[in-house]
C-alpha cells in the first residue's frame, strides 16, 4: 500500500501590504520526496502522519510529495500561486498511482485572484485521482473552510487547541481517519455549517479552565471519542481576510451516519452563535498597559496582537516600544522588531557601538509609525532554533541574522531579518535573555503565547494598538466579505439549518 503525504502551510492576512512570494517558501524550508519523509518524521502534522502509519499492523510505503511552508504574511502573488500549483501537482504526477493522500494544509491561504487556495488544490486533486482514492486533510483551527474543500476531501481534521499545542496529534488523528477508511471500510458522512460570525482571537484559549473556547473544545473531543465519529472540529477563522465565503465553521464527519453528523454539527453551530459575544476581549491602551507593567514587580507580558507575526502582521510595529522608552526598567524590557536594514546597520557598526536607527513603519506602511532610537549594539546572533509548543513540534525556525539593541532605559530591542514566532522564549534565549526573568515581554501574538507564559507571568494584558491584525477588525474596511456578517452587522436571528451542507 502506498500513501502520499504533503504539506502546504501559509496563513494569509490580507491587511498586510507585504505580498508572499516564492522566496518566502524557499527560505522557510521546502523538501521533497524521500527528504520530506526523513526530515519531517517527527515534526508537526507530517510527523503525526508518519509516526501513526508506521505503527499500522502492515505499515504502508510512505511517498513524500512536497512540503511548501511559508510564515504568515500578505496574500501570495499570482506568480507564487502558479509556482505552488506546479510544485504540488508535479509531485503528485511523480508519485504515480497511490492508494490515498494525507495532506497537511493550513486552510486560510489567499493568493491574488484565488481567495481559496486550498479549496482549489483539493478540487484539482480530486479531479485528477477520481472519486475512489481517499483524500484526508488536516487544517489549522483558524482555517476558512469552504464548500469546495468539503466536497473535494473525504475527511477534514482540524486542530482542537489554541494555543496550537496539538499539531502533531492532529496529524495522528488524520492518519487514523484514513486508517479507518482503508482497513475498516469506514464511509465518511459529513455535515458542515458556515457561521456568519468572525471572532477575535484573544479569548480563544481552549486550554483555559472555563470559557467558550474551552467548552467547545471539550464538546468536539467528546464527539471524536464516539465510535461512529471520525472527525469533529470548530474553526473560528482568523479574522484578517477580506474574501468571499468568509466565516467561522463547524464540521463533523461520521462513519456512515448522516443524521448523527447533522445533529452534532447543528448543535455546535448553535452554541457558537449563541455565545459568540464571549469571544470579545478586554483591551488596554498602550499607555495604560505599559504603566501597569512598570508598576508590577513580577513579569508582565503585553500582547501586541495587532502586530502578531503569527497572525500574518509584518512585525515592525513600534507603538508599544515608543511607550516603553518613557520608563526605566528594573529588569530587561524585551521587544522584537523585524527590520533587516537595521540588522545590517548594527552588524556594520559592531558590538558596543552606539548607533542611531529608524524603526517601524517600513514593512507596515499602512498602520505603522517610525521612531528614531539611539541604542548600543549589544549582540549580533543567528535567530535560529527548534520550536516545540504553540504552532510547532520540533519545528526548525530560522529568522536570519539578528541584533540586540540596548537602550539606556534597559529596553532591549531584538531586531530580526525575517518574520517568525515573535513571542517564543526560544527567540529571546537565542538573543541571550531569559524572558521569564524580565520585567516585561512584548509578545506579538494574540493568544498562543499563553501556552508558555501564563504560569510565569504576574500579569498579562491584551493591548489595543494599530496594526494589520487588529482585535477590533470590524472597524477596518473590508470590501469582499459576505454580508450580513457579525460583528460588522448586528445580527440577532440566524439558524444553522439555513447554512448546513451535507455530503
């Protein structure tokens, strides 16, 4: 038996003016064929696929297609989409006849002229291989599931957790759904409902003791524990995509039991809709958040969600940095900025040299501002590490050459060449700091950072600042989204039955 595996991973933020190009994928780390199987054997969803299939009574031959990953950013160019398409389907053709496909997709990628990249690829794959070859795909919790994706795939399996600490396990769940089809004759029956609501990410913490996200996660986990359920997922889509077919989703797949799938899907969608306002966060102004951090004796973590690089923002916001510089900090104040030109300036000057740099407003030229900073080059380093936790298991990260700039106020700016997880303790440690010992850490993440900081922080605040991934996204201009759509539109009445699709 031959099973083909592959990955297309990029989350698009259409408010970000920086387009995603082929170079972004090549920099992150493309691998093909046997290299994919060997290099990704214990990494993220692909590792989950591989490890579970290797434990089957008769392990299949695993055929590597191609891994195409890029960090979240703006929409992909037309040229990039054409290249991705060619890479993927060239790999499919090279694989020859296989018994099934297991694909690790993100589910929220947009390209110029293609608002549903994964749906287009799944549709084309189904067209090429016919209706009898199983296709199972995993998706991020923040996927924008479309009817095209549902119709083309046999089973769609989403992450259950936010922070995304279950990526490897989601791969295993996808492989298990495929195993049931291949060895037990399972017949997927899917119910899918698009919910006309978009919710902020701050209160999406499924690992909290209470709250809507935790409650909904418990429900889908309980569903999947039932013998007749192959997959169940709730997808509160990432909010920064100005596209048609935009909305949160519920999807449930049973083994040949359409009524059970329908009932579960409708019940989950109804609860999401009824409790949607619970996702609304409490936000603190930049000035108040920094003042509160300065008054706190322990570690304070400030979430700069609007510039969250995990949400596809550019990563060069300095709104919070400008406020940090007004205080003297007893221990380090740590903040990150993506600015390749400043990295070059710092390296050219050398360690211990005092330099004047301009930060901010370059990558994000829509919502950013620029400040001038006099600081000492404290360190030059490679921002390269392996990440396990939110968004990764054994995932290699390379953010390029980087510098640490030290301001006399004890503010330390970690400046990187490329975007990446600008909240990760591994990044701060690569820069020479222990973030848990700092006075304040700026985490460019709306929620996922809590997986590592919650138990160490004396206080955490979600900050309201300008940027490409704003928490109050409904106050920004969106021209392509379907209407009515909450919270752009006040909608009191909606029934999930009117948007239910079954296959």
